[in-house]
């Protein structure tokens, strides 16, 4: 009897080992699981999964216990799936009144504002560049500048330039700054939602920073009104009860699985996605105010769960770490915290396979931001192709997408880390229709396409994890030098006296 059982066990093992990685991907990835994960994560009951919210903690519990069911282990040091930490949240003033030359401006956002009442003469400084300050004495004054840059005044430019403008204003002695934006109503609504509250990882300077009386506002206006500022003598008045601060408790969700190869199991492939979204915001035309985040990023979160299920059943040679990041929508906070506080040495993570995205407009593609930047390209291309998809690199480099998801937190320290996204070949209305909008609902997705997308992701991850050759940056990449230091490929240059 024992002999018969041994024969059966041996035969079963042979069948398993004879399966290809593609067959293993097919075995574990199915539409029912995909829909189940996405419909739960994008349900109204989670109120848009805002960072630090009780609903995000519910999502975290769902992720942790799903991994538990797949056989993925918690952090062995703490016996927990949660990496918990505090954030500092600032919320908008309840009252903010702005007038310029006696005209009231109701469309305002407080970037920085303590409780105050201010009025007086102000100085207009164009776009607030260094050249605009030349010959101008702004010490002790509030200044007015154009939002954005001389090259662009769109929402991205306004957001991207505002910190530098603030630093220049403070450096030149200004007590405050009003940036005049020219945004369409839709984009003003989006940026208002984004800036409605600020969340950051607290540091030692926060106590000092909270006493800073510099006031920084965005005010939306028209080109006609703004053009008058060039010639008019300007006065202003501001009254506000200031922004409020409180501590939020949030968590990354982390699971690990040991690899099967005695040597390669010391190297980890990281499968990651952020699971937060933007919460509740301005109602749309239907009155829906819950920003469900099916595309951004229930899709990515489900990719990692699909990988966890597959590896729980069919482990790879390399070990795996599964990380669901909090606070991505607030500035990549969860991934930044993890890199600063890793659960095991970062040099053991040899590849980061991140998943994120704002949507798709081409269901024949898998768009991989950074595809051409690592030596794992061949596996990603082959994995997608096996299920009828073409993997392409970033079709919109002007959007700076590589630096806008959690992958970049790891790339900066040298870990090769692209972002695997649903298929798009241009940033168009189909993307913007759902990106950070209330309409990004689970029932608006193409699940036949997503089935192929996840099968390709899982197969690609398996091939990377089983390749005897460790993946790396393509020679000459921006982050190659950091990788050489992280992985000990070269000695760090000595510090000169």
C-alpha cells in the first residue's frame, strides 16, 4: 500500500512539474475571482477608500485575509500583515474669503493657511519665477502670481510648480502668495478635490512648520480679469479660520512567500499596487459623490491578489513579497514609508512588479511604464503575448507616469521597478472620463479583457521569478548607478575632503 501511495505521489508530482508557467496562470486566474475582488474594493460601502479612513482599514483586512487564505504568510518578525504608521492630515478651512481690488473670488483653495485676517497693497509678479523678483522688494508683502509656468497653465503645471513658487516667495521675504489659475470647471473641481486635504508623513520639522504664518492660496479666475493685474494698482483682503491638523493611522499590507530554489529564494520579486483612492468628493451630474476607484486602483490590487493566489499554489524559485500601499494618492506615502522602513533588506528585492493605472482605451494592449528600462522586458512581452495582448512602453512620456506611482520610490534606491497598466496608447477623453471620477465603477469594466490582462501579468511574474538570471536595469538607465550601490556591484565613490 505504501509503495502504491509513493507511486501515486510521484506521478502527481510529475504532472505538476510538467505544467508550464502559462498553464499555471490559466489554472488560477478566473473571471469570478476578478469580479469578486473588484466589486468589493469598488463598492460604495468603502466610500472611495480614502487614506486613513475606517473604510480603507476594511479594505486592508480584506487583502490580508485573502492572502491568508492563499497561504501567503505575514511578516515573520511581527506575525502581522500590517505595517502601521501615522500620517499628519490637514483639512481645508471652514471659512475662506478672498477679495482683490474689492472683487470677491469665491473659487479658492488654501494650500497653506493659518487663522488670519490680512489686507493691504499687493504686488503682481507674473509667474513668480526668479527673474520676476529682480528689482522688486516684496519683503513683508503678499504677492500675486499666475498659476503654472510660462510654458503651461494647465492643472498639472499648476500643481507641479507651486512648491517651488512658495519657496521663492519665502526666500524673498513675502508673507504670502495668491496664485491665479485659469482652469476649466472640470479641472478646478478635480484639483480642489486633490488639494482639499493634505496628508504627509510627519517629521521633526512639523512642529516648527505648523507655526509658519505664510499664507498660500489658489484662486480661480478668468483671463480677462487676470490681464487687468498688469496695469492696476492692487489691494487685497483675506479672512480665514485656517487649516486644521489631525493624526491619521494607516497601514501598508504585506505578505511573503518563500521560494523553492535553495539559492534564488534569497532574492525577492515584489508584487505591488496601491489600494487607496480619493474618497468622497464633488457630486457628478448624477449626484454620485463616491469616487470608487475601480480602475485606480482596484484593478492593480486585484493583479497582486491574482499573483498571490497563483504563487500560493505554485511557488516560484525566487521568493515573493506582496505589498499593498496606502497613501499613493496623497503623494506615494505608503511606498516612501516602506522604503524608509523595510521589513527586510531592500537589496533582497531584485525586481518590483508594480500595477497601477487610470484606465484603458485599447483592449489589445498591456501598457507597461518602463518596459524598455529593465532586462525583464522579454518576459513581460512574452507573458502578455501568450494571452493575446501586446505589451508596449509608455505612449505618453510627457505625463511623467514612471514617477507618479509607487514604483519610483523603489527605483530611486536602485530596484528595477516598472508599472504594469491596462492598455492605453494615448491620454484621451476615454481615460479622463474615469480618472479620479465618480463614474469609475466596477460595472463599467471589461472583464473579458481583464482576464487576459491578469493572466499575462501572472505569467510574466512567474517567468521573471524563475529566470536563473537576475533582472536588472538596462545599461545606462537613470537608476543604474543607485542599483550598483544597492546590490554591491560597485563600491560607493569615496567622499572627498
